């Protein structure tokens, strides 16, 4: 199960690049779908694409530190 406000680790494997980011889940009630807002401003919905994997790792209320930049 996933809820709005959950923090999800998104792994994207594209050719030789790997994106490993944590995002708060958002719910778009216009299309009734969960997704996340990428730093480039685009909204991405969950997909069954084999290039992506998802893991719920916490929520924004109990684990806000999970959203901090990993490079800091």
C-alpha cells in the first residue's frame, strides 16, 4: 500500500546511468494516480517499466531526513 506523503526510493536504470532518489508521493486527483515530481519539474506516475523500481522507505511526517540531498 502507498499513501500520499510516503517517501519512496526510486531507482531508474537507463543505459549506463542510474538515478537513485527519494521522493514524497503525491496524488493527482485529476487522473486518480500517485506519482512524484522530478527535480526537472515534470510529474511522473508509477509505471511498470522495467527500468524503474520503487520502495516505500518512510513518510514525510516521521522521516523528513530521507528527503535531504544525499550529496550533502
